[in-house]
C-alpha cells in the first residue's frame, strides 16, 4: 500500500487529482478500523495530518469556517460557546482518545447515518466545502448526504471545511445508546432555535439511510412558538412536534434497535430537546 503525505493543501489536491482512488486519512478512527478488519485494501492512502490549512478555523462573512481537520476535542474547547449543539454531540463521540484524533471532516467523509456530527450540522444549516484541483464548491449539508455511507463528494474531491453560523439561540443534542459512552447511536436528535429567523432547525441521526431533517416538524413548530412573549409551548404542542419528528425518520430494525423503538425514542428526544431549548431561551430573557 502506498502512503502519500502532502504537506500543503495544494499538494494534497494535486495528489488526489492524479490518483482519485487514493483513500484520505485524517484521525484514522474510521479508516484504521476498516483496514484492520480487512474491509478495504486501498492501493494508496493520503495522509492529511500534515496539511496545516485543514486545522484552521475562523470567521468568514458572518459564519464560522471550520477546517475538516479540527478534532472533536478542539471543537469542544475552542468552539463550544459558539457551536453548542455540535459541541454537545462531540462530547458523546467515543472516548477522549477518539475525540483527540477524530474530526468532523472524517465524520463527513464516512457519511455514516449514525455519525454524531451530522444532526447538529443539519439543525444549524451548515454548508460543506469540497475542493479539487479544479476548484471549490459549497453545498448545504442536507444535500451532502446521498445514501448510506455515501456523500455527494466526487472521487477527485477532498472535504476542506464546513461553514456554519455561530448559534443565535439555544441548541440541543441527545443520543440514545445501548450504554452511556463509547457507543454508536441507536438514534439521535439535534435541535437549534433560531430566534432571529423565527425558525427551529432539526437533525435526525441513525434512523434512516442518511442523516435527515424533520422538515414538517420544523414548519409546524415555527408557527406555534411564542417568540415574543416566550411563553412555554403546551404539552400538546410538544407532543405534536415529537410525533412529526418521529414521522420524518426512516428507521430500520437492526442489531442496535427496532424501527418502532427508534421512532418512539425520537419522539421523546424531540419533545424534550425542544422543552430544554425553549426553557433556556425563556430564562435568557428573564436574566
Ligand atoms: C472506538 C470508536 C468509537 C467511536 N465512537 C463514535 C461516536 O460515538 N460517534 C461517531 O460519530 N463516531 C464514532 N466513531 C467513528 C469515528 O471516530 C468518527 O467517524 C470520526 O469523526 C472520524 O474522523 P477521523 O478524522 O478519524 O476520520 P478518518 O478515519 O481519518 O476518515 C474517515 C473517512 O473520511 C475520509 N476522510 C477523512 N478526511 C477527509 C477529507 N478531508 N476529505 C475527504 N475525505 C476525508 C476517509 O477517507 C474515510 O473514508 C468511533 C470510532 C471508534 C474507533
């Protein structure tokens, strides 16, 4: 197996263009499992860990542009205040060792429906930046996921970064697993309140062929919430929101859970996430 090790972004893109079948590796927390289990035997590996551009994050036209090589640990430490939903999700990823190595770029690269970064990226309307030797393109995260472990990235492209607005309201992420830590989600749910736009963003994980948004639930709740007076939503409104979120899922029965259980759990997660986020929103006004 050939091992390619670019030290600049331009070099990495040139190597990928010359050999599109090359498998990128960053933290290696997915790639090494695949190699060790002999699921893949790529002819060449493209190690991106020496590309400094991938480790940068900073503001760009009112958004945050976060390099694909920023680890979960750094996201929590450096961006936790600005991206609270993604930071909550990052805290649930694996163990400290996995969070020190693993990156959102790698989560996007694997495009697993169970990846924990996806629901908060969907809920906050994130955009994925893809680059190749022939140019850069950006697409909303909701268009990036096209099938189970398949993304819209072309073979000659690398994931450069994601772009997302800093939180303009409370955000939540919750995950159901078969134990408390080091666990692949049975299902997960992310929610972002956007008081500026009077809108609620959602993201569903591990309950469909791709990460999903609960669009009908978003449409329903935006009109129900008392954005000005900040009165709490009624129990019936919360329940309906949960039902619509669960209805947006396309779960299967598998070793981690049944489709019925996933739908039930999602309704509960959605209802609770909204109640927690709304109570934070109401308390902010009071303090
Ligand atoms: C013990 C253990 C526990 C885990 N727990 C969780 C968990 O709780 N939640 C969770 O979501 N995941 C979990 N994972 C999976 C993994 O840690 C995450 O998916 C992580 O985000 C992968 O990031 P990475 O940098 O290690 O990716 P890598 O393994 O380096 O790469 C992953 C994929 O992305 C591609 N890739 C990497 N960088 C780029 C790039 N810049 N451009 C294009 N393609 C790229 C690779 O080719 C590969 O297909 C766990 C893994 C292990 C081993």
